[in-house]
C-alpha cells in the first residue's frame, strides 16, 4: 500500500504558533520552508497560509514594541500569535489532526474496529 505524500497544512502552522506563543517569520521559515527535509512548503505557500489564518481570525499579526521603536535602524518584522479567544478552536484542530493521522497510519484491523465502534 502506497502512503500518500503529506505536506504541511495551514493547521500545522497555527498549531506551531500556538505552541510557541509568539512566533516570528524567521522561525516559521526555519520550521516549514528551510527545514532540510522532504516535508516542506514554499515561502509563497507559507505566506498564503498565514494570510488565510489571519483572515480566518485564528492568528493575529502584530509588530512587537521594541522592534517598532528601532524601526529606523532595521526592518520591523511581524509577530504572529493565536488570540486567547481562539484557543478552543485550536484544540479542536489538534484533536482532528490526531484522528486523521491515526486513520492514515492504521492497519486494516484497526480501521475495522473503528468502523464497528462508530456504528
């Protein structure tokens, strides 16, 4: 049985941001683009996912105060964080992701048991 190639989704990004509290663009690049593995995404895809997450309200894009104060000396990059009001939604996403990963890697016997349990 061939396993399908799984790439990062926007939900992987929001979970990463939630786990780290505040996250900068360079940290997201290291984790999802420049990680040196086969599982990665492009900069453009990362940027598109972040825009979607901000538009959906799952991620808040801000600039931290120290960077803003020294903006004339260097560029102030955004900081991404999950609003406290969205923590419950992020936990739902984590739970669903675990279920999908289990189903993707389950043996036929485990799938059969799961189907019986659902019925």
